[in-house]
C-alpha cells in the first residue's frame, strides 16, 4: 500500500499471495504426476504421508499470508522447509514473507533458489522483479519483466507481467524509466486478457493515462476500477485517492 504520497510498487491485492494458491495446486499436480510415472517425488520425499504434510504446510502458509497472519505463515513455511530445504513452493512463499518484512535481499535469494529448483515458477520471477524495484534496481527489474513477457507465459501470468510493467513505466521514481505510451499499451493488453474484470489492472491503465497527461481517460478508468464488483474496502480507498489525484490533473506521486 502507498505510504503517504510516495511511489509504491503495484501489489495492492497481494497478487503474489493469490499466485501462491495456484502454486499449491501446481505442486499437487506435480506430486500426482511424478508419483504415477516414477513412483516417487524427488522434490519432496518418497512417502505419501510426507507429501500430504508438506502440501498442508504450504497450503496453510498461503492461506495465513493471504489473511495477514505473517507469523503463522512463517511457522508453517519454515516447517515445510525443514522437511525439504529446496522445496520451491515453500521458498516462493517465504520470499513473499521476506518482502513483507522488508528483507529484500533474502526475498531475492529465495526467488533465485525457487527458480533453480523449478524454472517454470514464473511467479517467482515476477516477485523478484517487484523486489528489485523496491531496492531501486530499476534496470534489472525492467529487464526481468521484459524477459518474462517475451516468454509468452500462460494468459493470466502474461496479464500480470504486462500490468506490472505498465505500472513500473507509469510510476517509476526514476523518470528515465517512465514511458506512458508503452504503459497504456501494456495495461490495455492486460485488461483485455482478463476481460476487463481485474480492477487492479484497470487502475493501472488509469495511472498509465495519467502519465501521458490524458487525465480524462485516467479519471474514466479509475472510476471503472472502482465500479468492479467485489473490490476490497482497502482497494476502494486507494482507488478513490488516486481518482482525486487524476481529477486534479496530478499523476501518481513519486519520491526520488
């Protein structure tokens, strides 16, 4: 969330926590398929009891993180990693925890290890890019987002990467990295992929238009984001705050 009127990286709906659910589902699928084909699961251990235990620990940690219980999530993910120190879903969840705690270098280390264990964990790359923004490593963050988009991942992940790049190029504290026109293009593509049902991505489009100086469009899309059914009270608060900025012909405030 924004700390006053300063730049903040786009993560209002905690998309990484939402991605954790998808990762848990993927973990279950990996376990099932590898057990069926090979009779064992190299990424964890070779007994069903341990498989179930690790899955439950990761699933519980994901739920706790989503509900704001960071301490509980940390206990469960640490327990999972004691069973298997190289378990990539647990490493990814712990990276989210480290980001919340402001331990950015540790978050990057866990993202790196998760990707070494499972290169297909695109969500870890997205998380790593967001952490690099917080560290002021803007060139590295943009390079990572560009690479991810070039891979043409599954639609939901592509939309997330496009939206993240759009937000970055619309609001980066270093003006040399801002590119309003490209941000508009990326945000529109993301919204289209998600059938204009994702309020965060619509709000990103509003911010992109504001960066170009088209505040009428910024106001229109900020209002559209607010109108999406089911948005959280906190999202609504942030969207209203940004709508007020756009109505006064102000871009998203940034701090150099």
